[in-house]
C-alpha cells in the first residue's frame, strides 16, 4: 500500500484538521470527527449529514452557507457511532428551529442516525430525517435493504440546505429533501479498486482489462464484473439504467458526473461529453452540469452519473447561493472571520468516559471477575482474528469488520482496570456503551444492543447462572431483531446467535451446565457461521450483492462465534483453576 499518509490510525483526524485549517472562514471543528459552519445560522432549521470518511469532499465539504450545518465522520467507510451523531446534533440544535438528518441508505448509517434522532427527540429537539436511496444498480427486492445512497445525496444537501437557509420550517425542508430523493438517480462504474488504509490492501480486485459495472461507493460489487468497454459504452449502459428507472422524458435535468477519487478530469470530460449527447438525443435538456470529485471512494478509478429531474422549485433551489468548501453558487456571504464561534462538543471521537479509577475492594459480585476475564478474552480473540474477519468482510462488506471489532474491544479491555469494584451488570453495560461508541457501522449498535440487554438481565443477580446468561442472550437477540430486523437465514450475526441460544436452552433442559454447555453453544455458533456460506444475504451491506453473496461466510456471525468460544474458554479455565 502506497499512500500519502502518516499512519492509518491518524488518517481521519488529520483529514478533518487539514480541511479546517485550509478553510477557516467556512468550517470549524467541533470535535475530531465533527465539522460545523464557521458562520453558524440561528433561528432556522439545521441540516446534519455524514457517514464513514473516505468520500471527501463529502460530507464536510458541503458544510457551509446554504448547505449543511454539520457533518459527522466515522472511520473510513464506517458509519459514525450513535454518540458521535448525537454530538453533531448537539452542536447545531441550540438556536435552531429544528434539525433534519440526511442519511444515506446503508444499514450502519440508518441505525446510528435513527438512534441518535430518538435520543435528541427525547431531549426536546424538534428533529426528523430523510434516507437517500438513489443507486439504480441496486434494486428493491427481498434480497436487499433497499437502494444505496450515493452521489445524489449531494443534491439533497444543496436543495434542502437552500430551503433551510431561506427560513423554511422543518416539515418544509424535509418535503424538499424528499422531493429531491424521489427525482434523483445514480449509477457508477470502476476500473481500479481502492484500499482502506487500515486494511492495507484493495477491497476487491480487477484485472487490467476488467470493469465493475454498478460499483458502490465503498467498493461493493455492482451488477456485473466484465471486460473493459469504451467510455461511451459505459455511459450508455449507465444512462439506460437510470432512464429506465425514472421517466425523464421531456424534462430539464441537473447532470452530475462524479469522479470516484482516482479518475482524472480529462476522463470525466469524456464521460460528460457522451452523457450530454445521449440526453440531447432523448429530448432531455441539461439545465445544469456538475463535474468533478464530489463523492469519492478513496483513490478508486471510476465515475458515476447522477440525474436530478427538475421543476421550477428544484431548479431555483439548486441555483440559490451557497458557499461551502466543495460547492459555491452565486453570491453567498463569506466573512473573513467566523461570525459565531463553533461549540465544543465531546472534544474527541475517542472520548468514551471511563469510570474514575478506584482503590475500592473487588466487587462482592462473584460473577464480576469472570465477566471481566471474559471481556479481556474477547478482546484478545478479536485481535487474534482481526485480519481474518477483515478478509471475510472484503468481498461482501466494507473491509473493516475485524478492524472495528478489535478497536472496540481493545477500548473495553483498556477500561477494565478503572472498573474495579463494579458488579457484572455494570461491567457489561459499560462495555456495551464503549462498543457502541468505538465500533461504529452497524456492528457497533447491534453488539452494543446485545450487551445492554444482557446487562439488564444480569442486574441484581448474585451470581450469573447459565439460565440467566441464556435469558440475557435471548433478550439481546430480540433487541437486535427490533433494531435492524432480520431472522436466521438472512446471512447475519443472528445465524450464529440463534443456534447458540438454542444450544444453551437444550443444555438447560438436559441438565448440562457450566463449561460443557458454553462449549456446545460456541460450536453451535461456529456451525451457524459456517452455514452462512451458501446463503443469499438479505440484510446489511452484503444484501446489495444478491446471489453474488453466496459462497462467502458472514463476518458478523463469525465474530460472534469467536466471542462465544472466548466465553466458553474462560469458564473452562476458571473451573480448572478452582479444582487445582
């Protein structure tokens, strides 16, 4: 891997710092992962968007006058954790007349942003959200969670931002955003992959004479892997898909030719040339053209085409003044100095408040020591299998599952010394909140939900029995199903969790307890993970691949199998020590 970086761990923070230092009159840093307008507006609706970094200039490049009020970034290609979205909302909600979240349709983004919206609403914030799903390469079917949100999101930022800047109500700004979503379609293609810095190798492979038609902005496979074609043929196929999905006949449109990060301007111009010709032949008038790297995919060589069907209202909103790092329109005010200082919120993305160190005696809860030992063992297991889990995630996910799980449980392990004296329920709950904050994506809130539900079941227990552990797991599974939907057979972590629960319940019925029962549950989880290989994914990012997800083991199910194995191993070791 050759990149102009210092270390993979510092990439996201240094990217934010670089942008803020380069454009101090437009944007300011509210936290390491949150960028806000340097000139904050008051008495109007605030717009918040974001997602995993690696798509620059999206999303921080669209923070500014007439566009977004805040952007929150997660690790490369990983949704920001729910507490970070909450912090972004907190940065702009004071003084606003409401907050609208603009969410791209990826499971992690949707789960984390919706959870943050619920928290803000409970705190009295007038808040709502829209979900962008403009990618025609992904069809709505029983095999997907809906279309992906891609470059069309930029048009949502612009039009909804203009409505908010004009002083429209939250309901009206949402109506505009939904109108854009209903009239925008996108599709892309790639000829060279990209490399997530923390992974260190490309997320997919393409030979010199191959292309990936319909590729996603995280390098997800598209509709077909095929031999290279001339640029005009690629444009024709993409436009055929877009025009076949929405009736643009006789319309005026905004055309976006978006570079994926490694595509030079002269190649984008060739794409734009053909797109204009095809649209003219179809009687579709191009009112506005936007060309350049607007929503990238690191250094991927590729492009996407977006069409927004216009009416008088949308055309006016597109043309309204805007002044952001990556989008300037008309005569928008650009003060030499920020008019309102950006608020400081949870100063760092790394800020997970640990309990203060204590000299108190160990907890009277006899289960606390075992829980602490298990959490330590799980962290060790995630470190040991980090590369394997990331490899599993490359063909069907974002190439980051192992990286994220290791980062989250490493943070849990680091907090254990400060939790001396805590009972088992507190330990598990604290670990859950750390996982939600550190892991991000969809795995963070899902594993965090599992652990929070388990912690509730453990509360007040003098000693956690196998039956209580099983009840906790059952409650956690119900929480995951409520949060993200899904069922066994959908090629998700539930395919390992449900067999483990059934095994535990069977052991209880047969009077098997302790290490033997947990080891049987761990084997059931591992078998469940293996059984995902022939399945077609129906939930999560892998669902976008449809039948192309067959033949790959689900990384979430695999990580849970390793977690169960670590728990069983701890129980065995404790029993062995007790009898020596």
